[in-house]
C-alpha cells in the first residue's frame, strides 16, 4: 500500500503509514456538503473548474489499524472535511496537505491512545 497520496488524488484513495510503531490508514472520501461559495477565496475560474468536476472537496479520514487482525478501526476514526483536492495549479500542494493532515490526525489518535483509549476489539 502507498505511504503518500499521489499528485492527482481520487476519491477512495488510501495510504498506510506508521507513527510511533502504530499502523494507520488514511482514506479520501467525497465531501458532498462543501462548495466554493462557502468561503470567499476562489475566483470565477476556480469556481467554474469546480462546477466542471476538475477539482473537488474531500474528507481525509484516518483510522488506526488493529495490531491483531490488521483491520482499520472505524470507530476510532478522525476526519477533516472541506479539503481541496486537485485544485488546478496546486495539485501537488493539495496532495502534500492531505498527507500532512493524515499524520496530524494520527498524532491526535496516538495522544488519545496514550491517555487510555484502547484500539483492541
């Protein structure tokens, strides 16, 4: 499995990585609620490109992986939404941002785990 998201991200893409000896999986999900008009930072060309499905908003969902069975623990997932993917002229930056978000959420999950949360089924 990949360790980083590709420059061109697709809904459903996943990566798997380790953080402090623990396995995590991050997945890109479709964000059906966010749109460029939610914030005042997109120009007309970017909005038109979004309407033409040239880029979209997504969610980055991160889950720890059970060390016993290797399955993602969905009930321990963390996510962030309204993440730009494949924004024209910024695809590489979007992919890097998704990677950074995934690792930040993994750190949050690790902090919860060290404070008593369990990942066992």
